C-alpha cells in the first residue's frame, strides 16, 4: 500500500468481546492482571450488556478509556513513522466509529493530536500524511453532519448499523420475520442486502449534503457489504460518494456497477 491511503477503523466491538473464552487464556489473563479466576469471572460478567450493539463500544470506549484510543493511535503513527524512515510513503486515515456527537470527535482528536506530535518528536519527522475522520452509523450523526464535518475530514457510512438503527431491526434476528415481510410485499427486499433508498438512503443523502456545507472537500465513502451490491453502488454514485468498499470477492461486481452508474448518468445528460 506504499503511497496509497489505508483507512483504519478504531476498535468498535463491545467490551465483553475483548475477554477470551478459552480456559487457558482466561487463566493467563488472570495471572497478567494479578487477580483470581473468581474475580476475573466477576469482572467479565459485568461487561455483558443487554444490547451490546448499542452499548459500551466504539468511540464510547475511547471516551471512558482514553488509553485504548491512545494505544491504537500510537501504533498507527509509529508504524507510519517507521515506514517513512524506510523510504516508504504511508498514508493512514484514522476513522472513529459509532459517533453521535461532535463533542466525541473533539474529545478523541485531543488524543490523536497529542500522540501525533509525540511521534514526530520521537522519530525526528516534520510530518506524517494522515487524515482524521469518522463512521456515520447512527441516524443522529447524519442529521448533525454539518457539525461533525468541522472535525472530520472524511465520512465513511456504516450502512449495516445505520440500517439496523434506522429500521429498529437486529440483523442477527431478522430471519424470524423477514421472509414473511418479503412474501407479503411489506418490504420489497432485504434492507441489509440492498440499501433502502427511501429511508436510510435519505439519511445518507442528508448527511453528505450537510457535511459538505461545512467542508466542501469532505471525502465520503461507504463500508460494508452494501458497497458490493449493484443498486447500492449506483445510489452511492448518485448521492456524490467518492468511493465504495466491500469484501474482496465483491470487488469485481462493485467496479462494474460503479462504471455502469457513470455511463448511466452520462447517457441521461
């Protein structure tokens, strides 16, 4: 990836997912923390939440445990610094997930700026090419995108989570009722497979428009499996996104869909 941008999303799983399940690893963790297995079990149980996908995760983890953000950002910048010393041209883009307020970005940017300055001093560098941005996954984030763009240099839409929160559907449990919704025509298709352009799409469009009112050169993209679905790719092009991302096996489909979207737009003009 020499010379190319690499977007690095900061950790976004719920806290309990950091605790190992293997008995041997649990024993090692208890030893490292200098606590008993009973105490470790008590602490691990306390991390479980009734709805972890909407709980203590993402940027919320960085706010309550700033050292978690600092550890990740330092790893990113020091890795980049070592590459620069080796004659390479790294370009890390740091992405803060699960944001719902510009104050969260302000809080995290203080850490990022401090670690950046410390890394430059440590490696005797003048600059590391980098960007600071956020994921837009929460409907509220789209509505206050003008404020987020004052801090974020790029947006990446997490459409799976936005679909989940916008519909109030759990993507893990949708199988219990989705087949009936599709059969009865209540929904035209699975919104986790193709972007719901009428509802979720409007939130995305609003976010892009408001974000670019604040920052005209705001870079906007999408991450998740929607980025490899043809109708969703066409929608992303139409609302002015700069890129889509998807899993490797969907890349050919995404590239073809992007090309077709451009040709379709030109033919209309």
